[in-house]
């Protein structure tokens, strides 16, 4: 009861997993749902490699979103096995699952993710079909038969066609998810955005620029490690190492005359200054660690769960 003798308002809070094959827009959706960029995006597969938690509190409800790596089906490296374990582990404790697919499309990789959601551990958990990139569908009349086909594949709790880039669509999704969250106290403060540290977000921002500026030239076997983090008032001194698999990959990252590495650093620094609201001095180095993506000890040392 509140001081006026009225019943106290009940708060809602729950974990919502965002799952799907690589490159369906999961991270873009997470950033839109939270209202700030906390998960990096690019067209390269495996952009998201960690379990990223994003928090959005609206009125009496706290939405705790878990962005997972895209479920890997085409490689069998230690890195990919680790990523898939992260996806499966993320599903264990959630209250709701957002299964993200491209509107009008459903391929073998999507089917493998859906099979995960149909396992015994998921029984009774609501799965919402989020048909993303609906604005890219040429013939809207094709959507209805496609949705009927999806209904035959699984008894989804809701069907939500949307574009993660349209704020009105994102707000509509929040309203659809809310009733599925249990009535319980919030997990985080009302102004929380993520459970990840600034160091982690910094490494992810550098990795995003690495992927975006190397395109298809650089294989997925590259990562970023923060070596130094110093705070001097409104200044952050950060040193990061870009780890690649081969000398040829190092040359790709550095670029002719060091221009590509310089551009990666400049764009990352600009994003970091916006994120940290501080002046940033960023140093980048490139090191070769052959076979790191196939070694469990290297994966652990680089922060992979």
C-alpha cells in the first residue's frame, strides 16, 4: 500500500532473448529497443559474439533484452562452438523469446535456430516471431501466405512484422512483449542501459569499425583486446590490440601506408567520445596469433564465455 492507502503499483520485469541466424538485424533491433547503441552492427557474419544485455525501463515495466550471437551452422571452430553455447545458455532463463527472421524469407539456417526453440527446455516459453526488414518486401500481398506458412512451422505466441529502423514499430513491439513479463521487482536501476562495462563496449566499437572498413577482405578470425584503460578527469587513454590470424590479415588491417588502421582508429575514437562523453586518446596495434579461434585457452583469455 502507498501512503494514500491505495494499492502499490505492481512492476513488471523479465528477460527477453533475441535470437536468429546471423545478419537478420538482431543487434540493430536491440539498439532500437534500448534507445542507444550498445551492440555493434555490420554486414559481416559473427558481428555479435557475446551475450549483450540491454535494458529499457518504461513506466512500470523493465525490459531486459539479451542479444545473442547468430547461431553458427557453417563452421566448426572452437569459436563457433563457444558462440553456439552462448546462444543455448541464454535461452535457459528467459521469460520470452524474440525469434528474428527476415520478412518473407525462411531458410535452412533459420530452421536450425527454430529447432533450438522447439526443444524440451523451451516448453511453455512464449516465442514471438519478429519478421524484420518488412520495408524491404517488394510485394506486401506475399506476406500473408508467408505468415500462414510460418504458423504451420511453430505455434508462435505473436506475429510481429516490423522494421527495426522505424521507432513506431519498435514501440509497438514493446507493447506486445509487456504482458508476457512477470510481475516482479526490476533487476536494474531505472536509468540502466546495459550490464556491460565501458571497456567491453570500447573493444566492441573498435571491432565494429574493423569489420565495417575491411568488408569481405578480412576473415571472421579477428578480435579486439583492450590492453590499457586510464582515466584522467575528462580524458580516457585507451590502448587496444587487434588480433588477427595471419600476416596477410595484418597487412589488410593496416592498409597502404597505415591509412586503414588510422581510419579505424579515427572512427572508433569518435564513437567512443560520444559513448563516454569524454575526450579519448586511442592507440591501436595489430598482432598475429595464428589459430587463436581454434584454441579454447586463447578464447578464454580474449573474454569469450
